[in-house]
């Protein structure tokens, strides 16, 4: 018998069903296959189940090495309690085994390290000190930590520069390539990118639902909870009065979005507060949208100064028309930024927006073609930075 059973009355004991998974947290409820837990210590099991729930992972629980070898070998992570180490001797060696105990007093015990070596553990953890690190490790293992999303931020050099228009068009073009795409509306006063895309009635969570997020947000659960609009996921604002995203929430949500891979496009306001700074820090590439006029360049210079202190790679995206003597390269040089490109003049864009069509929604339009060419360059190994 390999499945953990007990007649005790602890929360951990009551939450384990016959399949070894927590009741009420079945796959399909936002949770993904999580670690294998091996322990009979009910207090330790309580802690580990709580950490798995925080990571959005559904564990399998046994009191010794499972009879089915696939459970031991195939689990993304194996958490072995101090009490179960002796029972795990002789199990097939594999990466991702962690010996877990409670209390700091056992940290320097040579016997603990001997047991860790016997079962081939990668490391020894003591709770509660290592809880934050272990939640991250469980979430990475459950989600499959792969290549992070290419994250592009769009900022207007001045009001009305067209940053939101470009952000939507880039996201739609990315989705047309078949890549997982998330569009994040980082400007609470911008009117809502879901409205610009025609998805204001789409069901799903908005920024106010994440405002209290401080710890780790599961990437899969985030993606599944957001509205799906025109082939991409959108995190925007509701029509309420809440316009504040704490920096901790911005950090957690964007980190979760990036772990899912694909492409993340973030529309950012010109003001650089603590939350915007968190977003800027996670960008692979920042695009500063600047109209080709002297006043716009002067305004954009201030934005570039503040954003450039945080963004690793900030470039100018310039749009005409220009007064005599100016062109896109002159604007980029004046800002001391690399030139990312020149936005095309699309005479039908305003009429299309008035008619409810999203910006860049037509792949054969001028803006749609421009964005497709942008991704063709940015998605090459050396294109983004």
C-alpha cells in the first residue's frame, strides 16, 4: 500500500482523497500536476499542501516510494519529509528530489545530510524559513519552467502619440503568428484596451481582481482567468473607480505572464510611478512612440530619461508627418535612442476605429503589415536586444 492514509483528524488528513490529491482541487480547476510528496508527518504535510496550493499545483501524496515507478520518476518535483527518508532508500536516482523538514534546529545535523545523500536529494530545506523559495520551485516545476515570454512595452512620448494603438496592433499581429500572446493594459486612465479591441463585454478577470496580489501568481491560472479577445488574452481595467495597482501586484502578475512563454505586450503610461517601474524592469524591449514634431521630441526626452534608467533596451518608434528638416532618424538621434522603426501612415485608421475595428486588425493593412515585419525582426535570435 503506497497511498497515504490516516485516521487522524488534521486538516491534511481530511483533505487527502483516495487518489492522493486534495479534494476540491482537481485538474481543470486552475491547478496543474504538482510534486510528489512522501511523508507521514501530518504537520509537515499540512505545510506542504498549503505551499502547493499557493503555487497553483496539485500534489500526489504517499507515505513511501510509490509502487508505480512512474509516479516517482515522472513527478516534476519530489518532496521527501525527514520522517520518510529511510523509506526512500534504494529509490531510483533522479533530479529534483528535496529533503524537507520543520524547524531550524535540524539544519546543521549531520544525520540530516547523510539521509539526503542516501536518497540523492538536491538540497535540504527547513520550514518555515524556506517557504518562499519552495513555493517558487513548486510553481516552476508544475508549470514547466521554459523560455520566458518576449516582453515588449509601449510608451507614448507625449499624450496622443498612439502608444495604445501600437500596443494593440502588435499584440494582434503576434497572435496571428500562432504564438501565445498576452496584452497588458498598464495605464488605468487610458480608457481600457479591451474597449479598443472590442472586448469590453468579454468575461474574465480585470486588474482590480489582482490588486491584492503580493506573492507568486500561477501563470496558467492567470492566463485561463483573463478575457480572450481576437485570439489573445487581455488584462485590462473594469469600468469601476479603482485605478491603483500596487507595485507588488504588477511584479507578480507580469512575472507570471512571462513564465508562460510566447509574447507579452504592455501598454504603459507616460508617468513613471512605482508600479510602472516594476513593469519597465521586466521588459526585454521598450518602444517609445514619438510623433515627428519638436514639441513631441521635447516631451519624449523627459519620458526617455526616466524610463531609460530602468528599461534594458529602449528604442524610438517614430511616426510622421515631419516638419522641414526632420525625419525619423533625426528624432531618434535627438532622443539618443536607437531607431526601432517608422510607423506607417494609415489614412483609414481613424475611420476603422470609429467603426469598431481594432487597430492593426487587418493583416493586409499598413499597420498590420508593419507589425508583422516588426515581429519577424524581433523574434530572430538577435532581434530583440
